[in-house]
C-alpha cells in the first residue's frame, strides 16, 4: 500500500508525463499559483494604487501569465513542439492575450451588469479561463 502511494505521488508530482489528466492535475496547482499572483496584483493595484479595476486586471493578468509560463514549462508540460523559446513564449502569450480578452469581458460583465464585487468577478472569470488556457496551450504548444 505504501509503495503504491509513493508510486502514485511520483507519477502525479515528479515524473515527466504526456498524460492529459496528470498534466491537468499539475496545471491546477500552476494555475492556482498564477492566480494568486494575478489576484493579489489586481487587489493591490486597484485598492492601494487606485488604478481602475479593468486596467489593474490587465496588468495583473500579464504578471500571472509570466508566472504561469515558467511554472508550466518546468513542471506541467515536458514535451515541446517548438524549439525556439522566444517564439514559444510568444505563442503562449498570444493564448494568454485571448484569455485576457475573456478575463476583461467576464470581469466587466460580472461587475458592471451583475453588480458583483470586482474581486469575486475575478474568481469567476479565472475558473472559466483556466480551461481555455490549459487546453489551448496543451494542444498548440506541448505534445
């Protein structure tokens, strides 16, 4: 039993893998870490620096995108389609920019139309965008 748990934890956390379920499991942690960077930046920029929440959301999203890229290439996706790392980051960023468009639209809609507090709107948007980011990146960038 103990050996089975060790083997499972090794597969989930350490071994390189092409298995989508394991990558999605890892991406939830990576996405969570990137979300923390994004969410805290949004809060600080809006509440402490007085920046309009949609501008703060865009800046914060980009900071989260950078964190997500480095965590994704080091832990989630081990096989790459592209050899050129700058081009790879560019495609990663373009996928993120599409996600940013979704992010802005969802936050605006939830906050303006549904009158939900902007940080709660961000949480809703992040959950939706998580799936776009994972599957777009997996199938466009990583085998």
